[in-house]
C-alpha cells in the first residue's frame, strides 16, 4: 500500500538506481532520500530559487527548458546525461 506506507515508499525510492521526471511528489521523494535524480523543468522554475538546481537536493541534476514549449532540447539534454 504505497499510499499509506510512506516509509515503505521511501525505502523503494532509495533502492532505485536513478530517477527522472518532472517535479512532483515521487521525484521529490527520490531527491529527499538521495537517489540520483534528473529533474525536467520549465524555464526558471520557482522551487530552484533562482539557482541552476533545487538547493535542497544537491545530488539532483535539473534540466530546464530554455523557453516555454521547447521540450525537445530538454529531453535531448536529459537523455545525454543519463546515457553515460
């Protein structure tokens, strides 16, 4: 029951090799437990507080769109980052 078992969900999240996605509850939990994380974000997302990455997830890499609607370049950047 991943809805009512936050500790179990955190354990499963910590067991992952890598996470990738937009900023939501799942990716924020990945960042909180220290799982390597690639965040896909719009231009200058407010949770980054004007920085290049979310300050509370120092291990996360953020891939921001250069402009609204330009998701192709963001996905290419993220794909290159996880291809190593």
